[in-house]
């Protein structure tokens, strides 16, 4: 995964990342977590 955002705690930041990385966005949404990205991983 691209490490575009190391951490995205604000929904707006996540949405911005979604536009560039749709697959990651879908994966993030599927978790159902409001967590943060950390080096491309879900916390």
C-alpha cells in the first residue's frame, strides 16, 4: 500500500485519501472502525 497518509483521524482526511486510493478506502470502510491508518495498516 502507498503510505500517502501515515495517520488519518479526521473523516475529511480519509475521504481525501479515498480519492487517490479507492481499494484502501473500501478496505477501511469494511472494517467498520473509526480507527487510524498507521503505515498503511489499520489500527
